[in-house]
C-alpha cells in the first residue's frame, strides 16, 4: 500500500546538504531508491553508500510525519552498531523518527519489544528478568551442577557435551522441546515425551521461562506464540508501521527472515510497505552459510545500486567475478584529482618456512606505495589482514593463527557478566565520561551475588536493578541511602583508578547487604573472593597480538567476519583451509575467478563441489571488497604453481617471499 508522499528534488537537496560533502549530489540510481515508497528490494554493491541513501529517505520522511492514520516507520538493522550509526548521523535532525509511533532498532529488539515481551507479560503477569544469553547460560550452569535428578544427569553425561546440550534446549509452539542452534531446531535422540528424562528437560526449560530467564532464541518462540494466540496481530503491527525498512538484510538468519515475512507479508492484504536493503553476495554469517540465497527471494520490484564509491576499477572487476547474483560492480573510486587509482592487486607467494613473513611483507608493500604516492599517507587510513578461519587443530592445515601465531580476539570490554567480582570493577566501559557505566557494573555484581545465594522477591523472581532499589526504599532503615552513597563513592573511586580500594570496600559491604535478605556469604564466596581472570597486561597483549606495526604502518589482523562492513585503504586476504571437498583453500576453489572468469560461468560448467565454491566465493567477495586502493592475496607456492602460474601479469603483481637461509 504505497503512501501518498511525493518526494521532491528540494527534499533530496535538503538530505544532500546534511549527509554529503559540500558540492556532492546523489546520482540517479540512488535518487530512484530515495523517491520510491513501494514494496521493493534494493540490491547494492559494497561501498555503494546504500545506508546513506536510506538515511536520506528517513530524513525526508521526517518532514512528512506523522504519516497517514497516525502510522509510523520501522527501521530494523542487524546490529546495535548499525542502529547507533543511524542515530549518530541523523538523530539531531529527526526527533520524530526516534519517538512514538516510530521504532529504530535491531531485529532482536523489535521482536523483544513488540512480540516476545507482550506475550510473556500476558502469560506470566510479569516482565521477563532479562533476554540475554550470558545470564541464561549462567542459570543453566547452576542447574547442571546442582540437579539431583540421577536419570537426567546420566542422560546429559552421555552427550558429547552435556552442558552445551542443556543450554541449547528450547520449547516450540507445540509445547515440545528441541535442541536449537542459531534459531534452527536440531533433532536429538530423545523422542519419547512420556519418558522421565524428557519431562525433566521440559520442566527445566519451563522453570527457566517462569523465572524470566530467556535466551535470545526464546524470544522468537514467544513471538510465534503471540502470533498464534492473536490471529490479527500482524494487522495491529502493520497499522502501527506503515513503512518498514530492513537494512543489511543479508545478515538475517532464517528464523528472523521468516518472522519479518510472517508479520509484514508483502501481499495484497498487507497494510505495510516493506523495503529490504542489502547485498545477497555478502551473506557470510553462520560459518559461511549459503542459506540466504534460498530464503531471500527477491521481490518483483528490485532496484540496483551498481556503482561503488569505495572500489577502484581494478578491484571492482575482481569483486565482480565473485558475485553470485547478476548485479554488476562498477568501481568509481578515484584519486582526489580525478585520476584513476591504478594499483594492481598483488599475490604474495609464501612457503611453510616463511609464512609468518606474509603480513610484514604486506606492510612493506604499503610503505612502498605510500612513498611513490600511489597510496595517500594520512592517519585515518586503515590496513587489515583478514582470513576465513582463525585456527585449526591439524598442524598441516593453514589458518590465520599460522600467519600470526600470537593472534587472539578479545571481547572483554563488551561483557555484561563476569565470573568474579573484581572484573566488574576493573572492566567497565571507560569510554563513557560519566559514573553510569561503573555504577551499572557494580549493581550487576550485587545482583549476581543475590542470584548465587538464591535470593528472590515475594513472587520467587530474581531481582533486577530497579526491583532492588525499589525494595530497599520500602525498608524502615537507611539501607537504600547507604547503598546509594556507596555506589557514588565506589563509582567515583573507580573512575579515579582506585580499583583495589573499591573492591575491598565492596567486599566489606556484602555481608551487611546480604543480611537484609537474611543471608550470609555461601554459594557466592568463590565469586566474591576469586582472583580476576583478566588483567590489563593480558588485554594489552591481546591488542598487540591482533595487529602488526612497522614504520608507522599498523596492520590490524582479524577474520573476514570481523571486517564485514568496514572500509580499508589496503586489505590482505590470507587463504586458509576450510572443509574438505572440491579443493581445500580459496586459491584452489576460486582459481578461475582470480584469472578473470565470472563465478556464474564456473557454476554453470560441470565443475564439482559447487556448494564449497559458493561458500568460498561469498567469503572472498566480502574480503576483496574492503579496500579503496590496494588488494593483496596470500597463496602458498605449491598451490600457486599448480593452479595459478599462468595468471596474467598485466592484471596482477606477483611477489615471492624469500626464505631466509
């Protein structure tokens, strides 16, 4: 149902002034998308500025709000980082967009807010404690260690990993239990719903739900319950959201895709316009799964943005060879003076003995290109070495850690829950300039102590931060004021670097805190007194192990997945072993594409192992499409000599790394 809004040239000029550098304008293929308010799919190549085009449309729609019949706009993206980018870039210009009846958030937050939590609240007469994998897993571990059900213990002991299996248990809309993996039900041997073990697993899962502990996957099950319970619920959401934009559609999992379709089904009966935006060629989540090409069937109305402002012509032609869809990739990136960026892609040939010299050689090549003026020298540049696989158990299989043995990836700063008290004080978000982050961490630590000591409220529910504060306020003593003053002192001291004094002070306070609930330190003792599992030197080492620096050239090191969505000045793609089949490395599976043959032609031939080739293609497509100037690929000499010795030197530079004698 198209909206009666006519987006004018003046509207687009308004968005250009906010989003584009002075004097720049949206070209016609982007203007076609910005003007279109019908249900469609937008297929956009890497570096096309599709998110900027979407932001332009949102800026313009702000001028026409409220929409007809009081309806709003729904903007869904895959990650919090993507949502934050939207808010950061246009938030101050779009106060209406970020207020009722509109909603801008992740797919998970949409499902939680409009489907899972409403159903849960109606069913259990209270809100869930938290929809969060870390807290959920913590409760499963507690049950696993303390259950007295001998039959269930024996059953779990017979699994390859009893704890992991228990964490994977989900309940379906039919009231059955299944083992879930990334939102997809997996079968397991226990089928008899009348068996004691099956009933024990079902009761375990139901008890977690009743207590308010939900895994992210549970939200989608509850969403299905809500849709089944209220038949017209999709219509309610469609009336609320007349325009639906799904950004980075290729990153959606099957269950997320299916739910969006179920709610906003784009047929003659829907009240919503839904626009899905992304690039099918970049669907590399879930271990390189190719499921998206089977579930994301493009609409009849498809728009394309083929021009990439990131890629040079040389790099674009390589990326085009890897495109599984017939969407041309046009490299439009140029030097500031309008001249062509004419840096040949380079193959670094290595051997087992000098594999660890690949990344340093890449850095040396960047330095040479900077010296010659081919790559501009400025501090905002990003250089990165990426690979598909991080590590392997087999010594003779090459992975990222073989090129850079000290490689590690850390997400310590993003954790919500830690295993010991000290880490809550030491590892708050130090980028925030207020006391909020450390205060929240300390409160989370106190809540964890209450959970470990099995402290619940009058409804046998665990405490949240708000519930705890409200409870303390009701007491006829000074406990609330004491905690409030302590939180301020602890937070201020932590910000000032007095971490150990803060930890000691919290430990002194805990017995008094627990006495309010008629408890003493028991099950939480290890948590309270345990030594920090993380320290500053470890984090510093992790940061150093994930980068290489030489002569002011810093090369970040990570997986292709970690680099997704990024723009680099130069990218090194490191071939790695992935699965057995038609060739084991990208240089084998994609040898024709490196020579200039389009992947579609290869897949139309009688070549074997097509699924593996498709997976490798998607991974290389994402990796190869990161750099603005220089693309480098590392290939072992044995495979180069066997498959690529006749590659065109007009299209590639070849550097063979020398082995020290």
